[in-house]
């Protein structure tokens, strides 16, 4: 990455911290971009753009990578547009402003990256697995959910948070029991899973 890009990436990281935008952890994004590189991934569907950080980082891996990314929060979507422009990646990253559960996509992708509303993971997996190339991967972020998934649920005071943690645990169970896909879990960043079709 050139110096100008490094500077711009740092600005996005700073903005995310300041406005409490959940972008990927450093070790997680390094893992993801390496994965994209090593598996020669060229087409990506991302569920949950936030402010465009992971899209931009993945696009910078290779000039032939194309990404479609979906975000339902208007403020984040507008910020993502600005950020993608700064890197002149408008021709390679296509943004969709909508709730991903309402978006229907025809094309197939080498990678589907799920990093959106955590309670929707199972729905997004089922919905967008039909957009996966035969040898493609579904990657999901925040499998550990800030380490909270290992905690005793009774120790967590917020009922909403308990519900969310339960849903992430259900997602892990769903992946483990899924006969169509093989999933490997990585204790990297905030916990990342990689699922591939059993051919
Ligand atoms: Mg995330």
C-alpha cells in the first residue's frame, strides 16, 4: 500500500473510533485480506458495509477485485461513498443502500462476507449462499462477539445483549451442524468463520 493510502486508511480507523463504528479489528482485517489474496478471490459480496473499511482493504489486495456491498444505515452508507471515492475505487466497489434481507442479487461470487446485524447471520447465510460460486467461501465476522459468547449469559445484565449473544451462539451451532458446508473457526480478531461447500 502506498503512503497516501496508508494515511487515508488511518483516517478511516480514526473516524471509526471517534464515532463508534464497528470496523474490523486489525488482526481480523489482516487475516481477511490475506485470505482473499491466497485464494485468488476476485468477486466479493459484502453484507454490512459500515463505512467501507473492509471493502476498501479487500479491493486494495488486487486491481482485478470487484465488490458489491450492502448497507442499511444511511449515515454509514454516505460515509462509505466518501471513503471509496478517496481511493478512486468507485468502479470496483458498488454500494447498495438497503436492508440486505430485502436485496436480491443474481450474480455469483467467490466470497460472501457477512458482517452486518449479528442477529441476522443465519438468514443472511441462507439467503446469500445461493450467490456463491461452487468453490466459493462464506466468511463471517464477530463470531466471538467481543469475547461475550463465552460468558455466562446470567452475568450479562442487558436483555437485548443476551438475546444477541444467544443468536450468535445459534449461528455457530447452525454452522457446525450444517451438512452442506464445512466451517472452520478462527480465534483471530473478533472471531472469524470460513465456510465452504462440501462438493
Ligand atoms: Mg464486524
